[in-house]
C-alpha cells in the first residue's frame, strides 16, 4: 500500500511554537545542520499548567500487551513517561487482540459494553480496563474483528480499524472521559481524528478535544477505494476532500488534514518527509501542512532496557562496571557456535530483513567485511531473499557468521549485550530504537545518517557516541566499519567510546517535555 517517489531536495526548518515550561528543554543530541533540515519543536517561553490535563493515546498496539514493532514500545513508554509525576491523566486505548496473553488478560476488568455504529452496521463493543504505571488502558473487544492471530494483514483491516476508531469515540461517552488531547498514532488510529472532525466535534462534550497525529512510518498510509467512504468508514461524501488523495481514500492524509498538530518521531525525519525521496507520495500534503508539523525524537524505557538488571543477559553490567560484558560476549559466541575469541569484534544486526533497512549495502561488501578478523551476527525475519542470502552467508562463512531467522526478544538482548558493534545502515529510518538499545548495552552503533539514526548517533570523529556515514553507498559504509574496527583495536579508546554510548541519554525525560509543550501550546 505504498507509493514511491525518488528525488532528493532540501527542506526547511519549521518550529512548533509552544509555551508552558519555564526552561527551554534541551534536545539530548545537538541539532543537525545539514540537509534535509530537521523540524524541531521550539522551547516554550511562558504559561502555566492549571488543572490536570487529560490525554488519550489511540493506537493499534502498546507494549507490553501487544507489540509487533517500535510503535508499541513508544506508545507504552511515552504514555508512562507523561504520566510519571501525576500531572496528566494519561489513558491508552487499543484493540483486544487474541494474541494478548492470558497473564495480562486475567487482570483486565470488564467495565461494560456498548453498540457502535459504523455506517449501516451496529457492532458489539466490550470494554476492558487495566491500570499500570499511572496509565489507564482500555481494550476494545469484538471477537469478529480481533479474535484472529496477529494484528494486521487481513483483507478487512480497513473495517477492523474503522470499527476500532469509531469505538474509541463512542467509549468516551461511556466512561465519561473527554480528553483535551486525542493523540492518534499511525494510520490505524487516523480515523479517530477524522471522526472527531466530521462527526463528533458538533457534540458539546467533544468540542474541546484537540487531535494530534503521530507518523511512526509514512510508508503505511491506509489506502482504500473511494467507493467505500460512506458504506464502510461511515464518512459522508461531503468530506471526501479531506481524505481523498491520488484518487483513493488515504487515511494518513485525512488525519494530517484534520488534526491540530502532527508530529513524527525524529526532527530529521520531519524534514525528510517533505522530500519525495522519503515521503511515499505524501510530501505535497506534508509541505502544505508544515505549519503544524514537528519532529520529536523517541526515547526508550531505561528500566525495560537496563544491562544492570536485565534477566536475559548472561551477566549484568553497567557503565561503571563494564567488565562483565565480556562474559556476555563469550557466552553468545558459545551459544551461536562461533569460536570463543574475546579479541575478535562481533558486529551485530537485529532487524526486520527488508530493503529499507539497508541490507543491500551489507550484501554488496559482506565479503570485504568478512576478510577481516570479525564475527557477524544477524537476527531477524523478513523478505525471503534476504533470509536466504544471510542463511547462505552463514553456511559459507562457518565460524564467522551466525544467522538466526526468527524474532526473539530474549536472544535479541543476548546479542545487544554480547556484541561489540551494531550495524544499522537504513535507507530510511523514522526513528529507530535498536541503535539506542544497543548503545545502552555498550554496543557501539554504526548508522547511516537518516531520520532518528542521525539524531541519536553522532560520529566518533566529532566526539560522538558511534560511527556514521551519510550517503547510501556500500563503500562509505565499509569505510566507517573499518574506522570502527580500527578504534576497537585501541582498547583504551574503545572503553571510553563504550562508556560514552552507554551514558548517552536516550530516556524519555527530554522528549516527553517536548510533547507536553506541544499539547499545552495547542490547548492555549
Ligand atoms: C516505526 C519506525 C521506527 C520507529 C518506530 C517507533 O516502527 O519504522 O523507525 O522507531 O516506529 O516510533
């Protein structure tokens, strides 16, 4: 469901003004200055927080309940960060999928059911509630739509998420919770912003709700035939102009038009999506709405990813005592049937095996990388051709390459902790969390300067926390890999760099402040 466009050009910086906190929050990593210009929020100047503001996150997944990728982690950890000191009433609503495990479900409380109108349909909607870390979660239950394995990939996904979004709007009345901020994430939640604008804002209780829409990946836009606008989505053709794009319904476009503000998950990506090279066809819409766009870098949950306490690790360690990381490396080598060699650097990749992750670059120079004294560890699933290529590479380079075609959180943590270098040469990357997790575990990142990779990893040569290259070119990547291997051999320098990576602030502390400032500015 994506369109493509190629052609690079520069973009401009656009800042979102906001007022509220006294001090200007500082971005964890200094701003980037080369094209495309990042779109950063500007620090607030004045204003006062009054009553507890109500924030509702609408999303298709949230960790720890159900997660297929970074979206879930962000929904889970950002909501927790915003709720932390009790200044906001933060709630999250997601579908009750079959795959949400019993260990969670057993504590969910059934609070009632309603019937939800969706065009001519009238569907059952059960509501479950659960609170954790100051955040109240709601789960939308309908077995016809959600009692299926997995979250996505069904012929009727449009209808499933339309039902979900319409349910969200109806549930507000049932629980008597009308948030000031309705924060919708990705296309599956886009219809909530559309329903607000086209149906609900005319009702008195809903008129003060303001919608924010966050793009986690512009590739997935939710495109459908225009024929089903009324019959399936229940939106009058009067509003066709809001959702129509390229002769289709485009839900992401509709949410961008309808929301008060839209954000994306790093300042650099906010600049990039104005460019056809990155926008998957939506750059015109993004540019037209640029005045309400800003990019805020994601964080990770430092408790969830803590090498000092992580039970998956062979040994625990911290920036103050890095030595046990050697045990993690040794055991990882043993586990993956690689020769146990403490001096040989391990380069790891943990990734979906799909083209925009930059795997073609790795394919192009794999032999050159492997000519050196290194070990390569690959974990992930994805396109058959990449799975076959990396499996074959492991066969050809036994004792140097280990490929594991699966996704397994426990093994991923063993790799994050046991490796020395983490390679992430993405062609595009809205934010990326793996480079932050790797850094936190003292595994130094090598990234291409795109999206959140550029905003979170700064080049070693300039005093940074990792290694970076700019152009999407295999030999530029090879050059920085070699640079990294050179630094690795200088033990003292390497220890300093590992420590720097581990102590970079990737927590939500700063980014959550940017969201707060954005909300408060919008509500002025
Ligand atoms: C998407 C993006 C990824 C980002 C994540 C969380 O999965 O592809 O780059 O980190 O969302 O925002």
